[in-house]
C-alpha cells in the first residue's frame, strides 16, 4: 500500500511530538516540534524537486538584483569597506531562464 506524502508528514510530525513530549514533558514544545517536523517533511516532498529549485532561483534573482549595500567603517583605527557587487544583466537573464525551465520541467513531470 502506497501512502501519500501528506500522511507520511503527519505520521512523522506526530511521532516527533510524542518523542519530544516524553523527553521534555512540555506539551507546548511537543506541539511546536510536531508542527515544525510536519511542515519540514511536507516541504521536502521529492516529487516537487523542480518547484523547490524554482523558488531557490527566484529568491536568488530577488536578492541579487535588489540588494546593494556599502558599509564603510573604522575598527581600531583600521578603515574597512564592505560592499556587494553589481550583478550584470547576463546573470539575471540566466536566472530567469533557469526559473522558467524549472517551471516547465515541473509541469511536464506532474502531467
């Protein structure tokens, strides 16, 4: 009999909650552990690997293009500068293209 991934996540969450309760005797901590483990197992569904990569690529795209910082300071008489580099359009294009490819692969896999 083949279980769905949701049932697997629920079983692992309940087991982790029971183990946490017997180790700590705190129902709040046990509930938190059960919830976190259930969510973690649901996120790590192996059938959705292309969608996970898609979200990682989108996050990289947002972080790389939106965050530019330049910290200038002086620590014990030693001046320092800490700044991010400006990313070119080619990297942005390939990240967007890779994101679209992951969506296409996910669609074809789940079809």
